[in-house]
């Protein structure tokens, strides 16, 4: 992951969370908090299960896990991670295992970058 991608991810994540709490009500902030915590807890497990499905060459499970990660990342503005997940989903659907093999490593970097930024945002929300 490049520094430019990391900077872009920080900006898009922050913009999305700002959209989520636009009303500024305690309910808006609580919703954003829950969404962020869910992402932080789920992405490592989903990625591990995606890697397992790729190893097992399980088209259905790999595509499903990539799709779930795409939604989780996209919901919180992590566009670079969501794009990689979409690519992985397409490759899994096409059973292009050799092309898909490096994706868990690529996704880990992108998803972790989003998680790092979301952790900072969560600290600020709970301020």
C-alpha cells in the first residue's frame, strides 16, 4: 500500500463517518460507533475465512467472503479496500485461483489501513 493510498483511505473513511454522524445526535454517533466496532471485530475473521476458501478453491465461499468484506469496507468509506475486495470477488466467481492467490496479502494491508484509521476515528468519537 502506498502512502498516497493510505492518505486517500484516511480521507474517505473520515468523510464517510462524518456523513454517518451528520445529524450529530447521540443516536447517530452510537450507530457510527457500532458500525466501526463491527468492522474492527469482523475484518480479520472474514479475511481468514476468505484465505481458507481460496486455499480450498471453494468458489462460492470465496466469492461470498470477498463480497462481505467489500460491503464492510465500502460502508465505512474504505474505497481502496472495497475495490480490491470487488476484484477478489470477481476472480473467485471466475475460479481464477492463480490470480486470486496474492489477494489475502493485498487485502490484509488495505483492510488494516482502514482499521487503523477507523480506530483513530473511534477514539475521537468517544472523546
